C-alpha cells in the first residue's frame, strides 16, 4: 500500500504518518529527513542545496525518491510525507511510483495557528511544549524536566508568517487533492491522535 500524507504544517501529518507506518509495517519517508540524511551519489549537491535553503531541481528530488523507494523495506509499500507539494510534483511522481491512497489531514485554521504559534521547546533536552494545550510547561517559559529556559522558532512566533505559510499550502499544495480525486481519504485532524490513526487505518483498509 503506497500512501501519501497531505496536510498543512501543524496538521500532525508527520506524527500520524509515523504511527501508521508502524501499524502497516511500511517505511515512513519524510521528504525533509530523506534529503537531510541522504548519503548517496548526489550527497554533495544535496548538502549544498540544503545549506542554501533550496529544494533543488525536481529531477534530482525524484531520483532520490526513486532510489529510496527501490530499497527492500519499501517493497511492501511506503508512506510519503512532504512530497508532492504541488501539481507538477504529483504528475512527475506518478511516472516513478504508483500512489494508492492520499491521506488528507483536515484541521481548522485557528487550531493550526495555535499548534504552530504555541510551540516552544527546551534547547537542552528537546522536550516540546505547547502553551495553548495540555502540554504547556508547569512554569511559564521553563522546562519541567531541567529548568532550562524554553525557546521558540522565529517563524512560529509571528502569526503573519504562519498565515503566509498556510496560504502557500492552500494555493500550491491543496490543488493536488483535486488531481488525486478518488484516491483521497479525508481525515479529521481535530481529534485525539489515536482516534485519527484508527480512522486512517479503517479507511485505508476499506479501500
Ligand atoms: Zn529540558
């Protein structure tokens, strides 16, 4: 079963993708991680592009995906997360892999904004917090575990930057849902993650 997970930042698609990959025993392939950890023949090129903050030419990205999908653990299927992000990428992906289902994680915009804007983490132990939800720190701005001062990513701190990121998602990525039409499974991302994962599994298995 070859699955693609689609959703805006803050939709939880990465978390769900990992959980589903364990249940289905197929690899969770995050495009960001794949490029970051890439160690093949295009390594130097990829590292230079990552350093420059660029995605790189589509042909190269596709070649790396193709390489990864040819590994033995992906024979039974895969979960692709973070690719394709636009129509052109979706069309090109179709030439190298069969997509069975596209999981569309839908989350209300105000919730997405809170999930991103409320994110803080401990620079020492890495514990993530969200000041708007149950996982807020006991003492504001301080890590529960080691008393370290929490930090926030600059692009999470600014609501306008978050909204601009979401806008790019709506205009660039959402059109791929129309492209995949009947393969799309819509999942409510505004529920407990275990419930969301159960929904995904049920709907994927039903075909
Ligand atoms: Zn800590």
